[in-house]
C-alpha cells in the first residue's frame, strides 16, 4: 500500500499538487481513464470546498490530505480546520427550486463521481473521504 500525507495551505493553487500526485499514482494504479478523471474532479471539488468554505482561505489554517492506494482502492481523505456544517441541511440541487442556484452543488457532484463518499463535520472542521475501486 502506498500512503501519502500532505499539508496544504488554504490557497486554491494548492489543488494542483494533489491533482498531479493523483495522476502519478494512477500510472501504477491503472484506473480506467474516465473513472480516474471523475475521481480527480471530485477530489478537486472537495479540496476547493475545504479551502474556500471550510478554512475561508485563511492563511493561518491548513488542509490535511491523506492518500491511500492499494491494489483495489484509491482513497483520499481531506480535513479542514473550519467550523463545520450540517450536511443534512444542504439543499438538493436537483430540486426545482434549487436548479438555478449557483451554490450547493459541490457535495452532490462529489457523491456522483466516486464509488464511496463519507463526510463528517463539526466545530473542529470537516472530514471528507472519497474512494474509488478497481473492477
């Protein structure tokens, strides 16, 4: 199993570091390209959420990323230092009254692009775990 633990600054430009590492990892993991691109989009969305919404781009806060890769699974765990949120309170972006809203789609997008998604949030921050599996 390969494991990586990274600490990112709360800047959007940090997302590129993880995208590059995932691309490198997939050279040996060999996830089919469409599924890999979907995973990479989901991870990028989760990172932007952690940086922008969780940490509010505060330079004194960090985003912690743990990546685990074995023969069957690629997992990314993302933790911010924000104040958290109640995931059950997020509006469904597919409901008619929310279709034209520009916010509230991130978690929905992430969920649809990965095989497994878990999110826990509290006053010490939010943790998102995204997983994809090989066939």
